[in-house]
C-alpha cells in the first residue's frame, strides 16, 4: 500500500487509493460550482480580495516577500 504525503498543516499521510476516492467524489462538485453563475461571482470576488490584499502588502511598488517565504519554507 503506497502512501502519499499530503501538503497540509498537520502533514497527515493518506494511501493513494483514498486520495483518488476523495478526488472522484469532490472534483465534479467543485467543477460544477465554479462553472455556475454563483461560483463565478464568488471567484471574481475572491480575485478582487486577493488584488486588494496584494496592494496593501506592496510598499513603493516592491512586493513584500514575507508571504512568499512562508510558502517556500513549507
């Protein structure tokens, strides 16, 4: 039984067949949501929030690398 490390805060290990089962279950629902009008509106709102957060974290046109370092250290 092959195990795969999932990138999560608790670093749990799940067998590949369990990951595949979760993907088969959730992926169609996720796709349907983001293809819906409601999903597209929420995604656009999220993009706007990300843009605003990035603007706030920018100083003199140079993006702060704090967030980048957090992701690279994981």
